[in-house]
């Protein structure tokens, strides 16, 4: 598996405050990757560093093996859509397409025109009069029409209503199916990530707490409930992520590479939201995290 974004000891400081500190991760190519974590985890800073919009204070980051925004060719390989899906309010939809064509040598005018027609956008309408969902779709069209190898989406649907979110994500998945795209999508909406992402990274306080293909992560985690038990007495291959106890009962969310054979436990699968919240809670409570590593095959 090759890597699209690689960071080592990455940090970004503003005066005396660190927005991202000592972040080390590898994001695989050829996936729709969900990046999730609490506010202040460093997600937006990480994505802006990858897009070349910020420069690191310390550490390294590469995109497709090169420094972000190293030159026109590197810039052309990355598309970016921010949370506020920026558009120039006084410019028309057609103006935005002309600007995109002027700025991007690999601009796909046919793709841009087709998407605008499918979305039913009036090319003469000013961006400032578009709805939030329409502006998001316009921003996505501009990002896709430059034909990037990597599409970075930073909370692009956070402010949209459920219907607009669904339409945006549907358009994204159609583009992924049509183009050879790697996608990194940051969002607090786990249900949306579950619909579109096949790889997940949980980032808390700049550290990767969990990473892997969604199907494998879900298969390797279980919720156990049964008579009160000391978690320290579990088999070595059962890592406790979170735990809660009453006088007589214990409930554990564990990570394991094998079956749970103890008949005293009731064993249940976990949802993606359960998994994300468990790792976020673990980090908040100060529990040590097992390092997450991505094996890269050249």
C-alpha cells in the first residue's frame, strides 16, 4: 500500500500556542479516508498543512512523496474544499468556472459543465445568492474539475441540512467511482463517514489513536458485558479500550485479534460511532494508546 500523506513529528505553532504537535501518521492512497476527532485535535491544521496552505513549525509532511505546494505540478495534484466552501459572492457560477480554467492547467471543462448542468445551477447566478448546499456543490465542482489525485475535504457538510449533505456525499462518491481519486474527509458526523469512507483515522490531541480499514476495525473490536471482572485478568490479546463497572457487572469495549472464548461474557459487535467515541474517551481520560502503524508496501 502506497501513502498519499506522510507526516513525521509534525507541528504547527501560532506564537506560543500549538495547533498541532508531534503528529506522526501515514494516510494510504486509493481510499476514501475519514479523519475524525474532537475539536482542537489538529484536524484542520493537518489538512491545511497537507494542502500547502500552512507551513510546518517543525517536523515533516509530504504529499505524494513531495513537499506540499512545492510547485505548479504539485499544486495541481491536490484539490481542497474548506468547511465554509468559499466562493466569491459577486461572481457568477460561470465566472467561477472561467477562473478555475485559468488557474488550473489540467482543468476539465467538460466535467465542470456536466456537473453544473446535473446540479441544475444557473451559470448566470451570483455565488452570493446560492444556498449553502449549492455553494458546497460549486466548491466541489471546482476541486474535481482540476482533476486532482488527492481531494481534501475539511468539514464540507457541517453547515448543510440533511438533504444537502446527502446530495453532496452522493456527488462525491460518483466522482470517486469515475476518477482515480484518493480522498481525505474530515467530519464530526460519523454517520456520514460510515456511508462513504472505507478507511478511518481517529486523531486526538495530534496523536493517531486508531487507524485502519473500517471493516477491519469493526471486526477487531467487541463489546463485552458480564459479571464484574478485573480487566487486568483478560487474555493478553484483548486490549481494553474503555470500561465501566457496577457492583456486579462489567462492560468493556476491547480490541482483539481472536475470538472471545470465555462463556461468562456476552459479546456484541460495535458500531463505528461506538468505536470513535471509545478512543476519544480513552484519550480524554489519559489512558495510554497503543501505537497505530500503517504497513506500506512499495
